[in-house]
């Protein structure tokens, strides 16, 4: 910036000090970039160099609540029980396929699925791999988790964190064997996303048996 000098305002030669041309040019470029970057496009903010929102992100204002997460968990548990009840004579395979479509995010984006009883193939990124885990089929190690069968699934959330259309829950769920009434405790992390159709789908599912330290002699 130029240094201000004493001046008589009545004289035409008296002018306010002006910033250097380089500073003016820089300021204009910054303003132009800011306006372009924040220009609304179809109700959303579009960045100058493209759209940086994540895959599957829904329109602004979509919110997933803890109450909805609890309902989604209930639906998942009831689905597992229903698949087992339909085995072996009912349409248990179709029910598993439908469940992975309606309860999971496979049709909309990646699903981070690490099931409880899987060793050789510990991750199931596709729907068919998930179906195999629940009712057998693709991998020899799959015993059909849902067709054991189970009589009930009880959820015990340690905590649920929600941010906009996404919630993450961690805790323990308890599976009651339909034949022996034996209860198996499993630890979980689930990620849920609410979509523009109002449906809630699982994009993250990690389950594991509780850690059992080696016995000491």
C-alpha cells in the first residue's frame, strides 16, 4: 500500500492512496474464485473444480436419528431369525438375497462387511458373498450363520453417534440358539446411512467374538 501524504482536498491533484496494481489483481481473483466456488447449482453448493461430496451423499438436510437406528437394528435381527425359521423347506435363500438388498447398501455404494465367523474370506464386499455367509453357497467355510437357526437377537448398544444422514453404533448383540437356547455374545460396529427414499441401509458391519486371552499354566 502507498504511504499516505498530506494533501489539500480542494486540489484536483489530491487523491487517496491506492493499493498497487498487483494487490488489486490478486483481490479480484480471490473474489472471483470465492463467488464461483460457492455458486448454488440445483440447490447445492458446487465447487469450481467439481463436486467433492462423498459417494452416496444425500441432499442437504437429510438426518438419521438414533430412534431410526434402533428400528433398523430390530429389522436386521428379525430378518436373521426369519431366514432361519424358513430353513430348509422355505424360501430362505431368496429371503437372504432380499435382506442384503433392503438392509445393506450394496445397490448404492461400498459395503464394509466383516462377518463374525469368517476366516479364509474375512471380508464380504459383494452381495453374493454376504448371502453366502448367511445361508451358504459361495465359500466352503460358510456354514450359514442365519440358518443355524436363531430364535432371537438382542441388541445392547454401547453408544450411537449420528452426524447428518449417517450413524455409527457399537455394542454387543446376543444370539439365542433356537435348538439349545444357548446364547452367543458378539461384539459389533455398524454404520447406517439414510437415503433420499427414506430407507436406512448398512454400509459398515464388523462383528467379532469377544477376545479370549490364552490360558496361562
